[in-house]
């Protein structure tokens, strides 16, 4: 891939630094427009609307003419804003630069949270990250300034916490280049995780496409109390729906139990909705949201929301596609895992289950914080338990880490003494960043391959997710339960019934955690870490060196040649779960997120090859030798041999990272053929000109052998709703003819013809 060089202004940061402003010029909160669109659609459909329908349909590009059918039609929407974290923003901004457009069309922000590795502690780790990632941070800062994008510097905090504190509000439609963007649903927002190419569409002012979601209702009754927390709601829901049960749907919480949950608690529930494959999750506007808006300096928005409350709650009599009922008064603390976030257990049972399954009982590390659970309330409740232990002369038996979600949270819990308590009990306060949650953890306490258990208040616990060690058994639970288990040092501890031994030999039980929902003295904003884009950016230069190993300008992918895809070699037939972590690993690979060719060296290195049950070991059918997946793919591409990946159910589950789609396209892949896809990944593949196809008969997966070749026919008449044909050619000369389904609409077919959505955008300029 060729690169070009753009020049940089070294003095940019000094010249362009301005005071923080939450809303960029041109931002408006138009509840009148939302109401107008809702009214049009409600009259057209002649039925009550759910809350999620109100907000989504309220942002239709054409509310009068749009075809609306849940689970079937594609909606063309006008989101209010875009948010990008630094790992995904690199590719998103590179794509925006290649579009040739001068400025973003909607308010957009970049958040530096993914590239900070947890090693020693917050101050030291942040300093090191700024040095190691200087080139990338400079690129993002200057690109943001050049194209009108706000820039939250490293140390600001995690994207989703920053959005909740500054940008989310009831009724907004926001898209973000991270799968946990739905966090904003805790503030009555529809916030949806997408790939970078989707973000480019919105930043370019093009209507954004979303398949009309089904709506799953979760009716909450009763009220939370004692050891039960908001996290237990989503842990329970994940156990019910599984990792793919929410695919194609928005999860909408409602019912009298909602009012017993804080705004940040609702955000926790929505955040982890990504783990059930949901498009997003949302709560109705209520007094808990109003209180949070007031405390975060947005009383004016709260007043507006009060005036338009009828549009920010579901209509009476609205219908859901599926309803789950949970009595919060009966809900028990849960812990999910290991290796998948939907393996749900009551905390009271996990010790026995672990013994039965041979999972390590000793808790090596407890980790609290992250975008899911780092609110003031979370930290206060954890500190209340730590204080009880300290009062009895105890410290954590396990290692213990604390990740503040934002600079505002860090400064406030430092001021109010929570940080000191958590440090005194044995904790290390890490940087305001993602850290171990996404694999940015320089872990030293166990050897690679050593079987061990960790418990976290994070959202995701796939194999190798946190520390790159496939033998680490990671469990997801609330910050309160993490803290209790870190103090006890074992999974075989139920804080509701079991006793600890004080330093003086006294037996005692931990009292249920308690903590204020919000700080009595308001939030301490901490350091100013926001860089507003300058009004005039003509002198701002953006730099991408042709010799950089971290950044690489993009060249367009080739257009479809008008022919069927003949004799695609099966590169790998994947066995079992294949998440975006398997397809494009994070951790140390994050440093290459802005360099497509370099990061492509991690393509599918975590996927299990059905031929030999090995990872990153496949047979090169041209040489007969075994090699790594990216190496064999490169060899095929160099020899003009296009290829196909064959996979199982829910392929591409997990992160929104579009690198999992870019890398196969870059290395010569044309088709991903699986039993079923996760939503974001399927869209990302389409955006990059790939063909994501599914078996019409899932048992046809068994017909494909690792050495087969596959031809895709019918592309001359490729059209929405019309299946394609696959000709499976076996090494013995025999063939199987199979039917292949797809979900392309007319616009997406044009992406395929043009070679990518970005190519198509340029054609239309």
C-alpha cells in the first residue's frame, strides 16, 4: 500500500488550546424537530410507540416517506453527533481525510483512552503513554483541529464516561466507534456503536443506515437494595438472552423498578448490553436523570427535557417484540464467566460451581472501574467495603486495581477520600483510561499459560481479553463484589452469608455497601484536558510520515470486476466462537491501529483452525507448508489467489473494531461465510467491499473442508433479498451446491460494486 506525506505544524498545540466547551458551534438540542418527526410517524403507523422508536424515528431523514418495519427495512437517519476513541479514531480520521471533505458536518469528538497501558500507576503510566504514543496523539490532535473535531487529551478519561458527563442527553441520537457506546442510554439517549466508516458517513453529512431494530422490553419491578447493584440487572439479562439474544434489537427498560436505579447505574446496564449483541439499550427519562444533568452542569437541558417529557418515555400501550420481567427486590448479586459474559451465576453459588468445574478458587487480582462501573456511586460503595476491612485490620488478599472513568471522577474521589481508602486497602489507582479492560495491562504476577482467576467490574471477559493469557479465568461482576472477593481472596466467599477474620481473630461479616449517588459538594472537574477545534484551521497541518510504523494513509480498495468470484481458496475454517478479539487482537496490537498493513499481521491469529485445533497455524495450499494465518493470506494475495473465511455462529461478536473487516480485505479476502454474524461486524464487512454471507442451511457448514475452493455465482444480478449460489469444490473432484443468504440493501450492493462505501461516497461527490 502506498502512502502520502502531509506536513505538520509543530506549534499547533500551543496556538490552538482553548477553554473547554461541551457543545461545538452549530450544536443544538431540537426537541421541537424530534416531536414533529415522532408525530408524523405515529400518525403513519397508527399505533403507540416505544421510547426507542420515538428517538430513532424522530431522527429519520425522511419521516414522511421512510418505509418502517421492525427487523426488515433499513432506516436512513440523521444522528446528532459522533464520538471516537483513539484506537478507532485513527482509521476513522484516515478515512475521512481520504474522502476529501474539508470539515465534519456534525459535532464530533476524539477521546484518548485506549492507548494507555496499565503498569505502575496512573501518573507514571500516563507519562509513559504520552511519550510512546506522541506520533499518534499529534496526528489525532491536528486532524481534529483541521477537520473541526474536538480532542480529549490522554488522561481525560474513558470515552463513554466523558459522553455521559458532557454530551449525552435525553432524546439524542449519537453514534460512536466503540461497541460500548450504548452507555449513554443511561441518560435517555440512543447511542449506538459503529465502525469508523459509519462514522465517516455521519461526519460527511450523509444519512446513516441502520436496519430497523426490533424492541425487547425489560420490565423492572421492585427496588434494588443491599448487595444487589445495577450491574446485576444486566448480568441477569445476559444469562437469559445469551451473547446473541439481543442481535438486531434495542433493549428498552421500563416499569416501576426503573426509579430505584441511579442514572449512572442505568448507564452501567446499557453499557454491558453490548455483550448480548443489542443494537443499543435505553431507559426512559426520569428524576434520576434530571438530578445527574443538574449535577454535571446541564440544568438547562434538564429543564428542556422536562418540557418534552412525553417524547422521552414510551407511549402507553406500546408493544415490544419480546418482554422480560425482573423483580429487583428478588434479584441476587451475580458473577458471570469465565470466558464468556453470558455464563451467569449467583454469587452464592460460584464457589461450588468453580470447584465442580476445576476453575481456580484463589482470586489473584480484583479490578474495579472501567467505562462500565467507575461512577462516583460505584467508587463510594467499593470504598465503604474497603473501609470496613481496614477498620478490622485487613487488606486485600488479592492484588487490587482501581480505574477512574474520567478526570472528573478521579479528582472528585481523590478530594472525597475514596482513593486513599482504596489505596490503603491495597489498591493501585490506574490512569483514567481503559487499561486492563481492553488488554492494556502489563501483568507480571503470573506466567503466560498459568491457570488463574481474576474478577473485574468490566463488561467483557473473552479468552485472553484482559492480559493475553488464555489460561486466565476472568469473571465479571459489580465493583462491590469485586472488592469483597479481593478482600477475601477467593471465589468461595459469599459476602451476604460468609464471615471474614479480623486481625485480632474476631469473626465479622461485611455490612452491605453504601455510597452516595452523586457528590454532595458537586464534582471537582480536575485538570482541563479538552482541546476545542479552532474557528480557523487553514494553517493547521496534519502529518503522516511515509516511514511511520504507526500511521499510514489509505489507498482505495479495488472495484468489483463485474464477474462471479471463482475458486476462492478456503483460508481457514474457524471452529467455535470467533470474536473481533480473535480476528484482530487488541493489547500490544493497539499501537498499529492507524497502520493497516502492520496491524494486518494479527489477522485471525486467535481463531481456532478446525483442521488441527490450533491457533495461527494453517496449511498453505500452494506450498503444502503450515504457516501463520496472515502469512498464508499474504502469500495467496501475492500469487493472485483470493480467499474466503468460513465461520460459525455470531461471527464477529464483541468490539466494533473495523480492523477485523479491513484486514481481510487488505490481505486479499473477498468473502466471509458463516452461520450468523454479529451486527456491527457484518456492517463493517459490507462497508469495506467484502461479501458477508450466511448459510441458508446452517448444516452446510459441515460440507466445507479446509482444503476446498468456493465459487460465488449470481453476482451479475446481485440484489436485496435474492440469495447467491455457492459451488463448493472438493479436492477429490466432487462438488456441493449450497444456497447463501445476505442482508445487503440497494445502497450496500453499490458499496460492493464500488469496492467500498468510501469509494461509493467519492463517486457521488
